[in-house]
């Protein structure tokens, strides 16, 4: 379903450092993979490249027969709107939107009407166990709760691909476990392909596969934590 | 996109209510001031035009003379001309109303003739016969004391038919009877009508007319009739189309109108700057949010449009508020200062507030435009951001990494200097105003470079705070641009106006000293009104004990040539009478029997007629052209239409007119003016003369001056206030977006108060750079105002005068206020829990 | 016995009457019996008297034989205002002019008027010779013939009127008493049997016209007495070359306050009619659809025992001046009959039927 061939990003302009070359990866429908690696090796950049948020220096990414590397910026934006879901370490809930509105945001971007979006968002919030607080504000939530909202938001528009960048990085281990469980349960329920970038072996353990990103590329051999 | 637009973009305006309301306020004020100026003038011009139409009626041509008028012999000659179908004679008198301290415009008409040309001036008796409204009272209307008031005059004077009205002629009183009304004169025109014979007799103008209205015979063109009739007319009398006559007055008020409009436009511009500041800060603060939305699939164009929509909505709401406010202001202005904003162009009219859809829409559009313009750069900045980078925290400083733009700044200033050399377009100094805009643009463009340069020249110092502030500004000069653009604009404008007004006021003060050399002034009425002093009164006053000498002054108007308006003639002693504020020429021209009479012309007249010292000039005096020579050019702030001074001895010899308008009295040494004033009152009558001490007159004139500039001061204050608000909101926003930075500093051991002090120092430094650039730009703009805009609009020069103390105090207070505003608005950031702030994005 | 009140009333009415209070009779020279009229001097204006008129009425026939009535009047009115005013505009004297055409084809009067203050050379009335004018309207007597020129919006007149004899003095040698009180009197003479030739431009067509007309010249200082409501007047050129002028002053109840007239028949001497020799008996009435005023348009008139009847050229010869002069009266061409036979043509004037012109 998702195929990455020889993806190369030689230089990280943000942090002025060299990055990965010749990274290849194939994911079947419904499959999830965790990508681990040392700090600075370019895990997040790899995710950004897949999402089209950063340009690549070579290689190909195909999602369901679409060659993403041929898309222009707006084409990629449209694709992200429809087929991508994101879970960030920093949650990125918009503070001025209620939980339901935060979850509805991807649907708004798809020009769904307000009422449909709201109903769908509430269904999603129910699935992550926050239905009673649908009209509450993000600032009243704990970190774990925030990430559960973010998960609901990532899946509300039934994306084909879910990208997760350190989803539990800001959570204590107890909360993290619950969030991870929920995340993978929802991804599987949605039948989406998922890529998880993490430092955490525990988190990685929830994925179908664990890969390590090194200067040379992705190494499939599991490494003890 | 709709829901996104609503919830993500527009809702954000609501979230930062303070900044939003300040932007709204700025735009609303700009729109309100601009629209109000336009509304007031539209209404005043409208009413003025109605008055002109009313007074002109169906006249095809008008024969006009000076205020003194021309011989009524001309009337019959005109009426009998084959080109003329109907001729209607008029004698217009502005009469002083003793004890009322006001004047009334009285039109002496031939009621058997007026109906054919200006039917709206037909008087109607007090008790018109309902069955036969035209029947009559015609004989009553012919009575020598019958006066007919327009509804507006009737209301203003609180008089009804049957009442009596005292009018002044010379130093005597006449009593007129209100015999009826001029019902068709319309609600806005305060005037009165009486029979022409009665008017000539009452106001001692036997044999004189000021105007003859002509309706031409069928088939005769205006141009043809104008040429043929002009040949009949004595010098100083012109035959004009009614439009020419009207445009004389409109032309005079236009410069003033354009000036006020420009000032209002500048308030709006400041509003636009404030939108820019708040939007840019909002963009910085929402950087992560935008990056995240981009990640979710919001395309670049939508982001750009969303942000522009924010600006447009700000502009729209501000524009709507401003529109409302403008109508309130207009109503208030009509109630308080009258239709001419205190400048005295339109007397005797009472304009009404009216809804002006086109003007309102234009200003609403300007409001939206200001909002859009302000949001433009920030929106572009946001749309350009690389989302992957924006998703990470802590790179706001990026935005403030403004490049110095010395080249563009210099280019703008050079261009400004060049276009100042261009002449005005249609009497409006278009290029002067453009130069002002260019100077402003240049000043703002030089802000980043100036900040860097200023920080480089500042000594690093030992204080941590000082170092931090200095390095922050040097590294992020854009922060100064954001905080300082509004400051530069408002300071530049305030400073330029302060310098201009101060120079103007100083020059006017000087001018008054020259023009008012006597110890006491006496007049029967304002020079335009019906009072005057006859030689006998002058002699009686001169003979009073304590009076050492008297200097009579006679004011008249003259028409030079076929086109162009009437200019003022001032006949007085020149060299012996205190001199003149000359800018060229001499007070002692060569005298002799073959020498033409000397004349001193005002700058406006020199400009209009392209005359220089030594040029010959012929003036129509006593119905003949008399040879004069320009002996000097003087500065006249009182008569924008142009004026000429001649020796009163020459005037009397040429015209035989012995009347005096103003009498300057020199008192014998040691005489107090009060007893002399009492003696004059006893001699001339209690309410028939006006006396004034030069000091009081000077205070009065300067009072009028200050009132004229009141609107200007108000706009200045608004601009400065908006600039200060700008600093406040900028630093509030900066403080919020730099919470993490401050968190780290707190971790590193800075105390809360020190963070506050850091903000205050940065603000003071930013403001200082802004103020210094504003001062420089303001000085440059003041020069343009004085040398280009005033010269071209009003034709008068003034001596540059710098109110150094005032500017210094103003600048220092502004810097202090900026520091204070930053300190206060940053308070929230200092309350922030340092740990939380740092952890948020680690 | 004359129609003196007619002038005063009509002229003064033209101006609206409120003003009468302002100009007092003392401002003007009284009309005293015994003053001889001298000609041509008395053909001219008499500015020392308050009001004066030259009043032409007549019948015109054009080339097609179509008959029309014509009336041209020049009034001079002393206002008593501005005697001390040296202004050339001083309104001491006003000149009014009035012209009307009675055309049966139109069915009502075409009329026009002008008012001006006397202001040489624009308008005036000359002393010592007949010359009254306002702009291009004029009436003059030169070389023994009158000439009048009128240029109105919808008609032009240029008529020469030649008298057949000397002026016919009305009343006692031109002193014409108008009420039982001889203080109410005027100087009054008539020029009947004027032979008319000239041009009438009507409906944009020039017509050469001929006819017979009548001119009254009358001047006085008095105003309509309090007890009078109005008057009825006729001036008829008799077919035998004679003339008949008769008038009566009406009280408010319609009864006769005073009457008088002048009759000249053929070669017989002029007969001055005393009040009891003149009777006006109203006949058929016509009500004006415009003003509602009800006029007796046909009359039985008894002159020194002779029974005459008067019938109008057309019924609607009412002059509606409500929008201009404020006066409404009936002034029209009429035929005089005796025993069913037409014996003359002239004009009938009736005032005071709409409203008493001198308001209370």
C-alpha cells in the first residue's frame, strides 16, 4: 500500500546536518511499523518527507499507486487532507477550539459541512473515551487526554496513512501505555497504514514491525532495548 | 474552507480582543475622521451650491463688480441690449446688526424683475391672500423699511413678521420692519430681501449695484453675449457665467478641504500600520498552529487567503464603526463649529447631515483596504514558512530577521525630494502629498538598518539586561519594525504638524505685530459689513483728548481682468503706518509726479498674476484703470484670494471715497486706552462701534488660528495615541510569544522584575530608534508642508521655526510611555510559570 | 358722472389692496371741479394724481371677417413711496400694462400683463403727451393717431387708432363724480369711434385687422368708497357714429349707489346722463367654472328712458388674475341692441362679483 524506494535526504537545513540515504520501506494494507533511531539521525525528517512537508533529494514514495514525489505543493496538501493522519509529540491541539472542534478540524479542511463534521467528531471522541468532554477546552485536559483527542483527530477522516511522531514523548509512562493502546487499536479498527517514530521501545512494541534508522538506511533487525 | 475560515482565522480575531479592538479603533478613527471631513464638506458644499443656484436662479450671465459695486447706470444700458432678454439688478449688502454681534446678508432686488431670473428670492407678505397668493403686498414690499427674511434667517435671528430689526450703516442705526418671508429660499440659506431702492437708500449706496443678472435673448450664446457685453463694462466690472462666479469661492475652500482629507488619510494609514503590527505578531505567535494546519493539508493559498480575510474583516468592521462615528462627528461638528470646520469659508449657511452612499462606500472600502494592506505582508510571511520548521518551537526570531533596506529607503527619499519641485495639479499640491508618503515609506524602510546601526554604536555595557536587549534588537531588528512602524508614522506626522503649526503661528504672530502697530483700533463693523466711519466721525475721534494720531484704513475688493476672483484692496498709510511684512521690495519706493502709484501685493496675488517687484499693475479705481507699480511683495495670511495695499492718500485721490473701515489710534504717552474708549463710545454711540486693543485682537486672531488647527491637533493626538497603542500591543504580543525565552532566562536566574525591565529596555530602545527616525522624517515632512504644500495651496510663506523644547519633551515622553506600555503589557508574561513555559515544548 | 372708480379700483387692485392704507390721499393732489382740461397737455400723464390710465377697448375684424375683442391698458400708479429717495429705482410711480384678446375660437380671454417701476428708459409715462411704455409694450399719440404695440407670449399687437374728432369730456367738463360725495371724482375723457388698422399675430399667424375702438383716459387720487361693492360699465361705439358711456356703482346688496354716463347720438349735442337717467338691469347669468363668480352677462339698460339690451361676444370673458395680479373681473366685447336691432358695439366691464376688491 505504501512503498518507499531509495528515499534520500542528504542535508537537514533546519539543524544543518547530514541525514539518511537510500531508505526503502514497504507497508501492506493495515500494517504498522515503528521507526527507532538515535537523536539527530533524521527520524522526524523522514516522517516529514513522507508527508511532503520537506523536499527529498531522491527516491520515490508511492501510496496506493500515487507517486507522491511527483506532486506539487498544493497537490500534496490535498493528499494530506484526504489520506493522511498525524499524531504529534506536542499534541498541537488548537487552544481556542473545543475538543469536538479540534477533532472536526480535518473534516472542515475537507469542506464537510459543520453538522456532519461535529457529529463525526463526537463519534470519534466517544471512541477515545472523551465523549462527555466534547465541548470542553484543551487547556482543561491532562497530557494523556490531549493525546487521545489528537488520536481521534488523526483518524476522524479515515486516512489511509497515519504518521505518529513520538506520540508519547510528552507523557509519563503510565499514561503513555494507555494512549498507545488506544492509538493502535483505533488504527487497526480503521484499517490504516501507520508509521510510528519513537525513542520508546515500549511504544515501538505496539507496531507490527520495528525498524532502525541509521546513516545507512533502515535496518529491520530488532535490537534489544 | 468555510468552517476553517470561521473557526481558525476569524475566531482568532476574537481571541486577541485587545489587539483586535485597537486595530479596529485605529481603522475606525481613520475612516471616521476622513469620512466626517468629506461629509461635512459635502454637506457644506451642497448647501453652498444650493445657495449659489438659489441666488443665480436662471441667470445665463452675471455682471459682477467689487464689493463697492458699480454705477447703476449700467443696468438700463444692459437691459436694453438686444442680447439681453431679462436683466435683474441686485445690490448685496452684508449688514452689521448692532448689539447682536453678527451680520446679515441683505439683497436689494427689483421685485418686478427678480421673478424672471431668480424666482426663489421673491418675497411674500406676512398675510398672503390664500385665494390669490401672488396678489400682492407688492406695494408693501416696496416700502423703504420692509425687509423679508428667509426661513433660516428668521430662525437664526428669532424674528417674525411685524418685528423690527436694527441694522447699522456707517456709525448710524436704521430700523427695518420684518414685512414677510422669502419662502422659496430653502432651509439652509440665511438671507434677507428688500426693494432695491430701499436698499440703496438705507445703506447709503445710492446709484450703486453689485450685480446684474442677465437672461439672454433666445438664440444668443453665452460666449457671444459675454464678448459683446464686456465691451460695455467699465474697468473692474466683469461679466461671468454663474459657474465662474461660484468657482471663485469653491476654489478658495478646496485647498483647506484637501489638507484635512490628507490628514484624515494619514490617520487611516496609521491604522493600517497598526493592523500590520498586530497581524504580524499574531502570525508569529500562531506559527506553530499554521505549520500544523499546513501538515493537516491546508494549502498555502488557503492560509494566505485566511489571513487576508482576517485583515479584511478588521477593516470592514473598523470601516463600519468608523462610518457610524463619522455621521455622529458630522452632526456634532455642525452643532458645534459649523459647516466649515472653523475656517470661515461658508458664512450664512446651515447645512444638514445627509446620508452620502457613495462617499460612505468609498471610505468603507478604504477601511477594508487598510485592513488588507496591513495584513498583506504578515500573510505572505506566514504562507512562505516551511511547515516542517514551523512545527518546531522557538524560531519566532526568524520573522524579525529583517534585512536593512538602505537602497530602497534612499530611493524613496530622493524621489520625494525630486517631486517636490513639480507644480501643483489644479491648485492641489498632489506631488507634495506624494512626497510626504514617500518620506514616510523611506523612514520605515530605514528602520531595520537604523536599528542595527544604532545597536552597533551603543556601548555593550556591563548590565546583563542592557546586553540582552541590545543583542536581541541587533539580531532581530524586525521587532523594531513591527513595534516601531506605527511609532515612526505617527511621530513623523505629529512632529511635522507641530513644526508646521509652530512656524505658522510664529509667522502669524510676527505678521500681526507688523499689521497692528497702533495702540487702539476702532471700527464700525467688520470690513465686509455695512458699518464704516465717515470723515466727520474720524475727525471727532482724532480730536478726542489722549489721541495723538489716527491712521485710517479702507478695505475694498477689486476685480482684475475677466477671470479670476475679486481680490482685497487695503488702502492705508504704508511706511508711516507700521510698514508691511515684506518678503521682497521696499517700503520707500521712488516718488515723483511721473512715477506710477506704488502698490504692495500679497504673495498670493504675486503667484496668481505672476507679478514681481517693479512690474506695472493697473487697478480699477473710481471706474477707471489707474496705473500702479509693484513696490513690494508682502506676506498676507488673512486673504487667500490675494490682496493689494496702496497708500490711502492715493486711494482717496483716485476714488473720492472718504470712508474709513478701521481706524488705528496712537495715544499720547501715558494715556490709558480705557478712558479713550469710553470717550469714543460717548462720541459715536454705544453699540455702533467696535473697539479693540491690539493685544486682544492678536489673542483673538491667534484664537481663531488655534481653532482652525484644532481639527489638525485632534488628528495628531489620534495618530500618536494609535502609535502608542501599537507599542503596547506589540510588546504584549512579543512577551507572549517569547514566553519560552523568558522561561529559560528565569531558569538561568533572572528575576521576574528583571524580565519586565528587559522588556521595558527593549521597548525604550525600539521606541528611541523609531522616535529619532520619526523626528528626522517629521522635520523633512514639515519642510514639504511649509515649502511645497502651503505655498501651493494657500500661496503664503512662513519662517521655519523648531519647537525644540516641545519636541524633546514629546520624544522623551513617548520613549518613557513605550517602556511603560511594554512593561505593563508584558506583565502577563512575567507571571507565567517559568517551568511550565520551558517544558511546554521540550 | 363718470366711471372714475373703475380706474382706481382696477389699478389699485392690480397691486393688491393692503397697500392702500400706506399711501394716503393727502400724498396726492385732489381732483377739484372747475379745472379746465387742456389738450394736448392733458393727453400726457398726471403724476401728481394717484392713479391714471389709458384704456383701449375695441372690436377687430381680420381678412377672413372673423371678429375679436381687444383690450390694451396702461396704468400709472403713484405709490406714495420713495418721495425722499434719490435712488433711480425709487418706486414713486409704477407702470402696469395689460392686454387681452377675446377670441370666440378660443372661448376665453388670452391675456398678458407687465409691471415695472417707472425707470427711464425702461418704463414710464410721459407728462405732456401720451406716451406710456414698459420694455417693448407701448402706447403713444403721435400726429393725431394712437399707436400701441404689445408683444406677449401668445399674441402680438401693433395697432394704429385714429380718432374722428376731439376728446369727448365726460361728466362736468371732464370732472367726473363717482359717488354722492363730489370729493370722489376723477378727470375723465373718452376717444370713441377710433378707426383701427394694424396687425394681430395670434397662434403664430399674422393677420391684418381693422375695426373700431374706444380709448378712455382718466386720472384721480381717490379710492373706492367704503359702501361700494363694485361697478358695471359700458363703452359703446354706436353705429350712427355716436357713442354711449354708462356706469353704475353697486352697493353690497346689489342696489345702485351712483350712476352716470355720456351719450352722443349722430350729430346731436352730447348729453350728460344724471344718476336717475341710467338703469342697469341684470339679465342672463353665467358662472365662471374657474372662480365660481356669477356674472350677469346680459343686461337690460335704460338710458334716458330708452330700453336697450346688451349681449356679449362670448360668455367667458372673465379675467382670472389670481395667480398674477390677484384681481378677478369680467371685461369683454359686447353688442348693444335696441328693439332687437344691433345699434352699436363696445365693451362691458363688471367688477366686484368674485370678491370685493377693496378688502375689509
